């Protein structure tokens, strides 16, 4: 299962353990300039496009492309980064755009150059979502997919790890790998007032550890959000030699796209936004909307499953939710021990389930995992959960989960009203009944309520007047970013909506649908929008 696109919201809402993660969290290096007080790259060139006053050295920096192997921090990255024609570099940007002469940090980039230089249009910059997903991994994975297509011939494909993530420097650090494993293995249930207090204490400790363990501490946390990422992208645009940005954003990457358009409307060439975030939804509204998406997709999975002789949930769709709960709820008290000594908990089983709901291609794997659970074999569900958490076979975790929390905590106002939290969680379980553990909804506040820095943005309708029309793709049964969010975003930014009829989180280049891929390619290459009301199935 590839690492893209990454989900933007919570999976298990009623906390079955004393967790410290956010409501917005999931269940889902070569030549560089040192992270110091320098004011830009050592080598400069003529910048491309407009340059904000005081940032000339950043916009004019020369990227030093080279081997990607030093940028990989785990076995999977090493394998993916070894693809033919891939090259990597680091972009130097200010830690704080309010202090361009102060500390700098580095953003990791990966590129596959256009195969037809004479017909090259420019760079296609992408972000897989999360927030906190690795664009370098996504670009490396997609490079082979588009190698012989019009996109591969006409564009340099460029993925970046947002500040604080992956190969960028420094990286957000909150929990060690061992601490992450221990948290996942914890089976203590939350069913009382004392448990709420304990959970909030864990949330406070998580927020504190992020500030203490991350280089530059609170200053880094305060400048992690989308507000700052889009400014990094504009520096990147110029360093890549593009006067205007051509952008592909998946899932939470759609927020980066429309925020860039709002911040730099004159610098946009094209925006393709797939699996959209509703720009007006706050954390709780997004939570409830996502519950409806997962509930609907689970129903589609059940329809597929009950038609099979080997369906783990039986042959009666009306009893499938009860059958699923009968398989996973016992894990609340007695997790399944795996051959390597790890244990499959209720939270990991549901995480693995939801990870498989992201794509219909994984439904057979999910059915296999649920059948395995019947035999006290939790290996397949654990493998799905590990993939979601981006835990490698060596036990190392990527920075995505910590990044997701840290970025959302600075991107949105914290949720502090405990009555509203409990109400939203109860509503979640009505809409995604299969995820109900049989415990009362919790009113515990998450890490964002105790975050040590203020948020830097909030949900709102973006003002993108003057940009070229964007293309928004939305899937009818997207579990993570419901269809209506794409409808709302397209209307908000005056873009064209393309509907994909399928149970899939994002579709362009990820669903294997020729109709979607051709429409998206025509837009990115020629600026041609599909006809109004186009639907691809």
C-alpha cells in the first residue's frame, strides 16, 4: 500500500486508551545550507517571477541536485528513492518569515525531470496531504506511473517534504519509536471521569515533549503551519525557475493549494485539487463529515464482502456491523499476541480496517485480515495499521503522525468545549457505527487544547480572485474527505468540479481511471477544463 495520499482526520474517535494525540490526528540528504542564522543559499541566480522585498537571496538560490540516497531515513524510502532519474536537493527558507535575516531551515525536494526537454512546460509541484505527508515519497512513487505519459514528458515532477517532515531539517520530534509502540499496545479503556483527566494529562505531556524535543522548540512549532508552507512553496517556485506555479494537491494538500492561491494569486498557473478539504469546516465539523464518509464506505465494503463465500462478516449485510464488532470488541480486553511479541489491540484493528477503506483495491486484504482475526491471527490487520502509521519492519516510524498533530494544532483554533467534543464524538458513532467500541463518548480535550503556541490560521472561504480556474476532483464515496467537501471547495474558489464515482480517497493517478487521468492531464498541460458536470466511473 503506497504512502499517499494521507488522511487529514481522526479515525477512532471514542478514545479506548489514554491517548495524547489530537482530535485531528490519525487513529489516520545531500548538499544543503546549515540550519543556522544565514540569510539564504550560498549560491544565487536570477529569481523567477515576483520576489517579496527582503527575500531576494532565498528566491535566487541555486539548488544543488544530487543522489537521493542520503535523504532516505528508512528502508522503504531507500528503495523508492533509488528509482531511475530521481535527484534530490534541499531548499533553504527562513524559520520565521517575520525574521528573514534570522534562523533558517531546510526543505527536502525530490525531482524527476521532464523526458522531453524541448516540450517542457515547467515543474509540477505536488503534496500528498496529511498534513505531514512526504511529497518526496509520493513523487518518487508517481515518477514511474507518469514516465511515458504527457505529464512525464512535459513536466519536472517535484515533491517536497513540508517543513518539519521527513527529509526536511529539523524534523518534528515528540515521541520515540518505543514510546509509539507502547502507546499502541496500551489497552486501558476510558470509561470514567478519572480516565478523562488522565487522557488530558497525556495530551499535555505530548504537547510539552514536542516543544522540548524538536529543534528550535516553540519557535519551530509556531511556524509549521500551512501559512508558512505556502511561502516555502513560493520560494521553491522561483528556485525551480518557474514564474508561475503548477500544483497538484491531494487531501489536506488541497488546503495548501487554495491557501497558496489566496496568498499569491498572481503566481498561479494551474491548481488540481483532489480529495478536497472543505475550507469552512472546523475540526469538529470535519470530524463528523469524515465519520459519514467512513460509514458509507464501510457499507460499500459490506456490499462487496457479503457477495463472497469467504466474507468474514457473513452473508447478511444487515448483521455485518454486529459481526464486525463481535470480532474487534474483544480486543479491548484481550489483544491478540503476534509471533514477534507485539499485540493487536482494538485501536490497531480498527486503524487497519480504516486504512483498507481508503481504496477498493485493499478490500480483499481487509477481508483476509478479518478472517485471520477469527483464528486469533492479527498479522494482516497489524500490517495494515503499521502501513497507516508508517512503521517500517525495523520498528522506525516516519514523522507523519507527529507532523499531523503539530500542523493541525497550529493551523486551526483548538477545541476546548468539552460538551461539544462529547457531542461530536457521539454523532461520529451514529454515522460510523462500525467504529463504536461500546464505550461512552469521551469529553477529553486533545493535545491542541494544550499546545504551547497560538494557531496561525483558521477555516474560512479563501479569496482567490484573479487566479486561473482550478480543477477540483471529488469521489462520490471518498471515506476521508467526503464528496460534498469537493463540491463546496469548487464553488468557493470558482473552480470546475470533476466527479469520480467510486469508493476511493482521491482519484487522479491513484485510482487507475482513464477518464479522470486524461481530464487531469489535459488541464495541467493545456489548461483545458472538462465539460461542466463531467462524471467518471
